C-alpha cells in the first residue's frame, strides 16, 4: 500500500503490510547499493553476502516513537489487536526492535571480519544506528537529540587537543589521539 494512499483513505494496513511498506519507503536498500559500489567492493571475492538481508534488517529497525496521523506501527498494531493499549503496542514494537538489533548484530559478526566486505558491514551497521536518531523527532517535527549533538559539537565549551601517542621503548609516535576537555580520550 502506498504511503500517500494510506494517508488519503485513513485506512490503516495490517502490521505486516506497514512494515513491508516501511522497508520499501525507507530507501535503505538504495543507500546500501550505492554504499556497496562507492566502497569499491569486488563482488567476485567469494564472500557469502546477502545485500537484501542486511537491507531488510536495517529497514525493519522500526520506529516506536512515531505519533500522529502518519499511520504509525503502534496504530496498526492496536487496530489489529483490539483491547491492546498504547503501552502494550509500544512494548511490542520495542521487543521487535530489540529482536532485529540482535539479528543484525549476529549477521554482522557472522560475516568474516577479514573479508573485503568488512568496511561495508561496518558502514551498514552505522546506517542502522542512525535510524533511531533520525526518527526521534518531537511534536514540532524537530530532532532535539540531533540538535543537541550539533550544539555540543560547535558551541559547548569543549576543546580538542591532538597529542601523539609515543611508544615507551622507542619514543616514536604510534598514532595521534584527541583529548577532550576533561580528559576523555578518542582515537
């Protein structure tokens, strides 16, 4: 069912239809195909890899915080399960998300980390991690969590210092490190 048709008819699909529509409309599969080729991965390496499976897993990391007239999964679930409350529907959605994350992590660890698709696997997992951030909008259709990340990056009283990490025996630089105000360490 098309998202626009869904909004026009005010008819909510069943939960499976809603999730299938979400997989298609999320565009994750398109992003992953572009990412795959941008990383220059050679498809003839013999690595077992299912782009479709990872795309489906990433797309199905559902949005348990949607609200309003968007045909959210919560509404579909409540329609399909009469007598269920918003809390029960949200708990069900959170359980589904948890299950999908476990499946996604298991799939990422299953793929040989020394293979040529390791960078693609990491990038795919990071794409999935962006999902909850991108759907954490408030009632004003703003992304307060993202706004806070941006503000802390540019405006908060933190400063970065770049320090070389030296080998204690040779005195040679191993790598650069970034130290945040307060002593937090980043590579």
